[in-house]
C-alpha cells in the first residue's frame, strides 16, 4: 500500500500499479532467476489475475519474458543491451530453422536484442540485409549466407561501419567462422559409405556420386573431398570405380531432379555410393532412387542430420544409411557467448568448429530421444518411440 512507502500527505501521488510492477521486477535475482505466475502471486500476496496483468504488461514492454518450454518467466536486463543482427540463410530449410530457434533462445538467455532477417538463399537479398544492418547501427552481425561471390562485399560493408561479424558454416572475409569442420564431416560420411560397401557388397562399388552445390564455395565443398577420401580409406583406391560429380541446388527438389536424370544412364546392376552436401539433397536423391526401383544397390549419406533425414532413415528399407550430425539446435548456446566475448574485447579463435557425430538407423533414437513428428515428419514417417540410453558414443570412438 502507499502508506508503506510515503507519508499520508504525499500518498495521492503514489501509483499502485507502478509499484506493483516494480515489486515483480525486484523478485527476480540470483536466488530467483526464473519464477512462475503462481510463485509471483504467492510471494507478493496478489491474486493470480492481478499478477497475470502485471506480468503481461511487463512482457509486452520487454521487461520480462517467458522461459522457452516452461511456464516460468525471467527478467530482461535492458541496461547496455547489445543489438545483434542475424541474417539467416533461408527459413525454407529445417536446419536453418533449428539454428534460428537456438539463437533466439540464447539471445533471451544472455540479454541480447536479436534482429532477425531472412537472406532467402539469395545473394541480392543478402546484400540488402547487410546494408540494413549497417543503417540500423547494430553492434554485431551473425551472417549465414551461401554465396561466395558477395561475401567480400558484405564484409566490406561491415568493416567500413566497424561492425564485427561471425559467419555460420560458410566463411566470410574478416568474420569469425563458426560451424562445420567440413573435411572432417565429409570423411565421416565417406567412411560410413565405405563400411556399408564392405559389409554388403564385398567391398565393391561401381559408382561414387558426389552431389555438390558449387556456388557455396570451396570450404563447404570440402565435405565431398572428405567423402571421397573416406571411401578410399576403407575400400582402397579402385581404378574401376567411376566418380561422378553432380551440380545440384540445395533443395530436396534439386536432389530429386538431378538423380532422376542420372540414374537412367547407370546400369541397374551397378552398386552406387552417394555422398551429398546437405540432407535435403540426400532425401531428394533417395526419392529418385525409390521411384526408379534402384534402392537395393544404393547407399546415400546426408549432412546435418536434420529432421527430414532422421525421419527418412527410420523408414524400413530406406537407402539413406545415415547423416553426419551438426546439431544446429545447439548453435545458439555456443555462438552467443562468442558474440559477447568479441564485443567485450575478449580473445576468440578465428575459427570455432563444432563436433560431428555419425547419425544412423541404429543410433538416431539415442541422439534424438524426443524426436516427434513435425510438419515435415508427418509427411515422411510415423512418430518414433524414444529409446532410453545411458550414454552416447562419438564417431571418433568408432574409428580411432
């Protein structure tokens, strides 16, 4: 009440609603970083309705926020809050959506204002978004765009504006790189393909098909180089094995179309190993091989272990034998501390690589225990049953 804070003469100036809102904010601290509506109402001796109205108002004004996946709230500390621009590659891809969700959650956790735009996989839109970030005078940019030819231009914009930058998965001049160890990821995929051929086809493979996306540049392209070397590591260098390079776009449709065209020219008895740059390409290739009735002597490896690949490899008889895991949903919790360290003047490596694991039919439920059907999964598989396990085995332990 007002008389708890001011004398009777000045009580008429006291605003109860403002006082109640400040009381709610004061509840949050090191002892109570997260509180539910019921807890707040109990601590302040408010009705649930009154507590809800205060919380709703504070949330709309950006002073509190909901903790993702819970019924609790946490305070948003607005003083010296950094504004970070994030240009996603394209919201079309599940991998990118996982990265974006993780970044959004991490931004909330670390008290960062995240300004998100979509590059739509388009070089000109990426340039436009970069200029917009400069005009908005953001403190930092997280760039995720696949076109090598415009990367120096974008880097120039940020350098002139003195805006530090981190690039996800595809390098950009002057930016800290965060993402895949592309050669290592390719090597894991190649070894898995080689082991499949050794176990199923007596170590013989007639065709190695590499499904590439040249415009993304040589660094992501190291995945296919690693794949070839991984296959040869297991099977040896076979002079009779025909290596075919396919130029694809990055979508499931692209993978389907180029594989559908190619497979008609390959004898039906050929044993085929397929290494792809991304999971959508891999799933498209699998669809084409299914339609052509060519799955018995085909093995496909994806990259990223996204939801569509995980659902596909769970299907009985699918020739998608696995995908290299990148765990994009965890990118945000690793990237945001790097961003804050850079803004704080801390020393950060110029390249920070993630850890890769081979995801297969046998271990997919161990790595993704709570993999439920999404809008994608509902089209390509049924709900998987989570499997209880005690530990996860890294791929390094399998090959070292």
